[in-house]
């Protein structure tokens, strides 16, 4: 007997997040409203008690024990193969679901079909805005601002830090460049059309790559302000140096996949220049933040490795796309 599809399949990838995962799952169930939910957690070889937590407190969760760290993109794709629902929802384990946020997002998507990717609003524990639920797509101009240090000197400026979209409070309905993977809803058929995440992106950059491909397919990612979560950014991350290496390898891959000709050469050069500038400033500046200084120094010393990005994959473009994405 075939089980009727759920409204939404919630896909969570966890790696040593026992101290966060319990609250995430509890609020997910407490705030589900009238939704029929399927919850799938991929555990990427955690060495804490995450698996025991799920089995003892949340037996209804479909648990996939990967036994190794597959990375975020591959973990999500694995969870998606088990999904039987109208929508797929990516949710970080370091989030707290507020006021029927998932139900509101599903209802929003049903009322506004055709956008492909849907996101919400994120706040910090103290209720202040957390910008990371969405970003603008990178452009030659935004990369130039990074290379010159303008994104740091004029942080959250709409002119010199355009990818942050910091002048917008995420309190209105608005199309965006990127809906991040902390809270990302997609119709199941759209996810399949886009072939899910490109698994080359071990962690960081996979949601931006998905957004580029979604826009190329005619979709326009959009934010629903009534869908709100708490997001403890960075609480489930590795050390700063390890995080930066993964982040910039993902950025380099994104530049190679979605910028072409002279623009690709320029933005890759700007990536290296921006890292070099920050490594230099960290070296000559005050030593009050040693982990930050060490992170930039490590990133600079490893630049020949991460700038190559990941090898081309099945979702990577091999020629410029219609519409010249990535141009200013």
C-alpha cells in the first residue's frame, strides 16, 4: 500500500550537533501546525550522541546514518532520495522554528507558484535580524569590493557590500539572488528538475550554485517574511581556518562555474587579492583576535589549492549562459 505524500519533507544534515539538534527537532514538531511532515535526518558520522538523541526522543524521524562526513550537499541529496512529499525543505540543525514558520512558507509557495526556491526570515537569539537567510548573487562589482577591502571597511553598505542586502530588513516579500540552505523550500519537481545540489561543493557555495541554475531555468527565488526562524550562525561549524578553506574553495568553484571569459579571470584574481589584503592587515594589525588572523594567514598560504576549486561536475556549465549571469 503506497503512503500518501506529505505536504513537506524536512531534510536535515547533522554533524556533531547534539547540543542544537534536539531543540531544532522539538520546535519543528511543536510548530508544524496542520502540515503533514516527513522529517529525514542524515547523520554525517557524528562522534557525539546525536544518533542516540534522535532514536530516544524522536523515533518518528527517518534517520540515515552515513557513517562518514559526506558534506552538506551530498547529505541533502541523500535525504532527498527518501522524500515523499509535495515540497522539500532544507533546514539547518542550528535553527529554531518559530510560529508555524514551515507551514507559513509552504502556504506562501502554494500561493506564489513558479518562483522555484523559497526562503524566510532569520533572527538571532536576542531577536535581532540575522542576514544570512538570503544574499544577492555575486557580480564583478561585488567581487571588486571584496578585493579592495570595501566590504569590510563599509560593512553592510548597499553600495560596497551589495551581496549582504543589509539595507533590507527581510520584512517584505522580495525576490532575491540566493536563498541559503539554512531554510530553503523547493517543490519536489523543481528540485528534481535542477538535479538537486552539485555534490562537488562539500560545504558552502552549493546554495549559490543552485540559485544560479534556478534563475537560468526561469525561476526567481523569493523570501516570505512571515516564515521566521532563529539561526545560530556558526554554532555547527568547524574551526575558523577550516571553515575559510571550505568557504573559499566553494567560492572559487562558483566563479569557475558561472563566470566566463575575462570576467572569470578577473573575479578569481579578486578572490586572491581580497584574501591577501586581509591576511596582510591581520598580520600588521592588533593581535586581539588571533583565530581570525591565523585563519586569513592559513587561507593565503593555501591559495594555490583552494583557488582551483572542485573538479567540473554534472551541473557545471561549459559555456556562457543566456542572460549573461554574473555581469554587473
